[in-house]
């Protein structure tokens, strides 16, 4: 009798874990855009942590997307905005994009990273957007970054 209860408990546990894992993977694959990190660091090797690094994940509906237009901006505490765009082709279903702003964090205060994604494919169009507030320190006046790079 005890073995029957043990088997039922084990079987129930297995079924519950399978149900939970399928629910988690369904949630993880929901289409959309999410900025997953943003912070200041020393990317250019000048020993000053005045560079900004961000990552965003783009989950798509299907895999037939041919063009993705990313519009992004880094808003400094003073209101100064570094704004740019990036056009990418043949994006996979769960692409992670990395953004680097060299010398992009010269001020103290709250920074905002905004990202818009326009997804184009034959006969379809999707739009996703996300924003993230973070607080890197800095000491200088805003200056145009030496470089901004984006990579998938």
C-alpha cells in the first residue's frame, strides 16, 4: 500500500514539473522586446567607467522575418540624447542585441535607454518597444560618443 502512494506522489510530481516547464517555455517564447540589462563600464580601455553597455532580446512570431529596424536612444540626465538606428536582416526567433556607447555616460543621475523595433516581412508588420531607467555615475559634460555599436 505504501509503494502505491509513493508511486502516485512521484507520478504527480513528474506531471506537475512537466506542466510547469511547458508553461515556462510558452511564456519565454511570447513575442516582444525586452531590454535585459544596462550599465556603465570601461569598454574602451581608458580606465574610466564612462561607457554604456545594454542588451535587449527580441522574440519574434515565426522565423520568416527579413528586416528589423531598431531605433534606439540613450537619454542623459541633462536631457541630452544620443539617438541612432540599426537595420538588420535575417534575424532569428530569439535574437539578443548588444549596444555599446563609448564615452556615453559622462553625467551623474538617471539615464534612460529606449528601444523600438519595427519588424517587416512579406505581408506583415510588427512593432515592439521597451525602456529602461538606470543610474551610472559620471563627471564630465555630455559629449558626442566616439562610437556607438550594435551587434546581434
